[in-house]
């Protein structure tokens, strides 16, 4: 198997956006020459931990590229104390340090032909949700539901779209319940949206089944990904994710089966 060569950049700025999210600005002339997919969920696989040796594989974690400028990329990190690898690293990194990463990748961009857009996720998905919403032009309608630890973790999202943004504070309500309640109360538009559902795996799977069954969302207008799973550390979730994907495929098979 051919090993991908990592790109390198310098951390030029560190800024805390909220108590639990820090933004690193990566800088370097070579960034402009890197091919990028036309996606709003653009991500890189950051090399974390000890540098890899010729005999070892790098330890990588995926993080969203929040915005791109000439020679600069902003990458946002959720930080919850010492949990995980990349979050604690991002909390202590300083300008001038070097980083290595693989990618970028990304597959989702809002389909402007959709009647409206539904974006749901937790703080891990907030950078991708914000990037997508900010890309929407005037005349489009978006409903975003985002779970964050508390009021201090809410962020301003500037967009030309008609945005209906609901913040859910962790421990007060569930994301899936909040979306279903909005639908039951008639607060969501008619028609099948382009749906972006990213974050905690169990919640994403539950919402994915619901938007397919109740809102009529087809797989061609559906982006759903489990970034993490409650009760699992990074490695446990990486090992379990293939089974989660198989369960999602089974959900689709059940939804497609004739009812009688």
C-alpha cells in the first residue's frame, strides 16, 4: 500500500472562540497549492502524538477546516479537558509550532436545488454546520439545530440565507427530540430537505432513520456521519464504526422493504 505524504504548515494564531472550542490558524505558502474538494465539510487528518517512524503508521484525527484564505486555513477543535488526543494538544499549542496533516477531504456541499436545508449536530459538528450555512446564498432556507455544553458555547453564524438556528444546551434536551418537536409543531418547512446529520453516532443514526421515514429524505440528499460514540474513546469508536455503518445500511434496507 502506498503511504500518503503528509503536508506541513505552521500554527500562526491560536484563538479561543468559546470555553470549549479553540481555533488554530495554519499558515504556509504551500497550502494554496493543495487540491481541495468543493465541499463545505472540508477536513484534514491531523497527525497527533509522537512523529511516525518508517516502521509505524501516523496517529491521525479528523478535524474540519472552518475557513480558507490565501495561505491560511482555520481549524476548530472541541476541547473537553484531557479527553482525547487532538483536543488537549490544540489547547496547549502555541504560534510557531509545526503541524503535519493528511488530506484534505470532504463530500458534502448544500444542494441549492433542495427546497430547504436541515443541519443537525453537536459541538463536534458545529464547524462544518457553520461553514455550510455561511455558504448558502440569499433566498435559501436553513434550519440548524446544534447541541453545545451551555450558553457560553453558542457562536454567531453569519449568512445571507434565511437561517432558523436552535441551540440545545447539553443535558436539557436531546437533539433528536428537539428536531421531532419542531416538526410536530409545524416549524419545519414542507418538502424533503437536504439533510446534514453529524455528531454522536447513536443520535445520528436515530435522526437518519427519522428524516428518511418522516421527511422523505433520499440518500442522494443525505449526509450522516458519526464522529464519536458515547461511552467509547477514540480507538474504541474507530474499531466499532464499520459495524455502525453496517447497521445504517440495515436501517435503509428495512425502510425500503415493502410494508404489508
